[in-house]
C-alpha cells in the first residue's frame, strides 16, 4: 500500500491558533488542546475586562471631581454639581471635568460658581 500524505489544512489551522498564543507560558503555547482552551479564555477575559475598564475609569473620574469639589469647600457635592450641569444644559462629560479638576481647579471653581449663581 502506498503512503498517503496528509493535507496542509489542519497544519495551517493549528499554526493560526499558535500565532495567537505564542506568548503564553509553558504548554499553553505548544499543545494544541490547551492552546484552544487558553485562546477562548483569553478572548472572553479581554471582552469582559473592556467593560470593566470603562466602569473603573468612570469611578476614577467621579472620585477626582468629588475630591476637588470638597477641597475647594464649595457649598455642594458631586451629585448636586452634576444635577446643576444637566439643568443648565452644560455639555461637559466627567472625563473632561476630572481633567479640569486636576489641572486647573480655578476653572472648575468658576464653573461651579456660575452654575450656582444662576440657579
């Protein structure tokens, strides 16, 4: 019986998977079964952690704004500041407010005073 040679499709598929997991430690970068499992786990983790990262950054911005407001001894807290911003239809998101709070506290102080004086 003549020797049959296997095709290249399975090798090509495994090599594609190996390229994604080449930096993993130990057998997780060499064994095909564990490569497939680790790839699925890594993709699921990255998807989950993208949402978690957005959540964490929003928490950080809120904390920075609130700390800056309390440091300036304004008459209201973060909740009231955001409420007044929405009432006055001032379109500044929390990321920009946090940057203003860190870099230029006088600007945040004037924004809050203008909002408070008009309401």
